[in-house]
C-alpha cells in the first residue's frame, strides 16, 4: 500500500485504516507534473495527511502554468472553484481583485507571517491589506545548469561574462555536443531572456520590465540583448521546438547537451536523477548577473468556499505550507529556497546554499527583481505581449535586435 508516494508497513496501514479519517479534503489545482516537482509535492501531501487533511489532485501539465490558469477560469466560471490553486505573481492579485480569494489574515497574523516573509513576496501574498495566499518557496530564474563533464572537456572555467559564455558554447559545439539544451516554448524563451537582459545590467531590467519605460524597452541596450538571444539560437538542436523544460534538463543530465538556462526548479530533476552538485553538474548565475536575482514564488491561493469544513481544511493547508520544517523539506527536494527567512540552510546542498545566500544579498542590495517571464514584474497582458516578441526573435522572425526591440516597445505599449 502507498500513501502519497511512500510505501507503508502493514502495521502502519492497519493503524491508518482503523484510526484515521480525514475531516475534509483539499482539492488542489497545480502544474507540478515533472518527476522532481511531483517528488516535492509529495512532501506537502504527506504533511497534510499527518494533520488529518486529505488531498484531491488536479494536475494540469504545462511548466509555465498557462494551461492551469485556463482550467481554473473554466472551473470558477462554472461555479466550482477548487479549494486551493498554485499561482504566480500578478495572477494572484488579479483573482484577489475579483473577490474570489479567501481571507487568510487571521491565520497569518496569529502565526506572524509578516515577520518572516520578504516584503517582495508579500507584495503578491497580500491584497488590500489582507493575506490571500501562502508562499511555498522562492524560485530564482537567472540560473545556468552545466554538465560538469561537458564543461571540463572544453578546458574552460564556468563562464562569468557573456564573452566567456560564448567561448564555452563554441567549444561544446566544436566537440560535437549540443551546447544548449532548450525547449521551444514561449515561457522558456522568456526565462532565457530574463537572464540575458539582467546580464546587461539591473538598471535596464528594472526600467524595461518593471517600470515599462518605452525608451528602455526599445533602446540600443535592449537591441543588444535581443542580438544575444538570437545568438543563442545557434546553439540549440534542430528538435527544440515544443520540448518540455524537464526534457531539456534530461539532455544535460544525460550528457546530450552542455547546459540549460532555466530556473532552479531544474535542480530538482538533477537531484531526482541522483546527480550531485559540483561532481556531476555545476550551477552558476547567468553570466553577468551575479549579485542580482530575478524571482518567482509559487504560492497557494485559497478560493472562497461556503462549506465551513472546506474553510477549515484551507486553514490547515495554509499552516502546513508555512511550517518551517516543511519549508525546508519541500525546498530541498524542489530546488527552490524557503519563502520564510528564518529557515536554516543546513539541509540544503551547495546550490541551495548559494541560492539562499544570493537571495539574501540581492534583497539587501535592492537587486531582487520580480521575473517578467514568470509573472512577477508586470501584469499578465504585458507578460504575454513580451512572450510573443521574444519567441519571434528567438525563432529568427526579426532582421536584427533593433527590429525586435522596436517591436517589444510597441507590443508592451499596446498591452497596457
């Protein structure tokens, strides 16, 4: 018999069947369907089971969450909202603005969430002074994951600048390995572009993607960023279009590709495959971005429920998510770092420790930026407009970076 992915002894099974009954289930809509993500999700399921709360799974595949949000809209329109929903950034605020989310303020106040959750995250966890979501983690998106054997074969060090990155990619290409494992989906290309733009400087990133400054969006620095993105197209394989992100991770894990530019959820795939940081793979910040972090935060928003038992289950889930022991256990598996600042790093591997230190440094320095690619820099309409231009540029649909930058400025202006 299995309970949420863990084998139980016969004695334990007997105890469960004779003495435990779940007071209420939580139906959870999410998009954590890859191997590493599912393993992390089991930590939350087990935690809730221990508190007497059952789990009804509603997975919607799609690494960026767009399909999940489409499914959610259909459920809410039909008057059948799930109990809890995995959400990112401005999607949370949009649903809160519609009055669809339950108020978690009493629980948050009693447990002192405001003292341990970074202000940048609270900007998406709260709306109109009320807590409407419980943050489960902080992901940072400006990472590069490198197969160590492939890097060693180049004879070069891990790159810290754009020119060094190109040199490593060129050496990998000469050696007959696909330099860049990539999945051709808009959110993945936008994730890469997050790193490229941040590598041009935090000022450009903030002005363009957070302030939505037309001069920054369409200017010469953005044109150069697009030229760099277009250059990266020359390092992917012919079959990249439509590939899921975790399959691109597998290419790096298996030595079929040299590196992947992806958020730290990719680390969960490496760990699930038994790979060790520093031995089998190398984790670095996107060249030129050390000291800055682009982030997203997976949060669980609770939708309004009339049933008191369902409301009680929501509170139980929110408390389970914010439990410090859970935050450590979950994020060790997921590849992200805790949403609470008071969780020790003892259980984390070297990449996890680096992630926690980088996040603290960026938060202190004012260089912690919401990720455009993952809905934490601007509302969904603007994000989707950038997706269209970025993907078109990556696929060679503009004459050069200047044409792409001009298109970006025009698209963002139209989306506002």
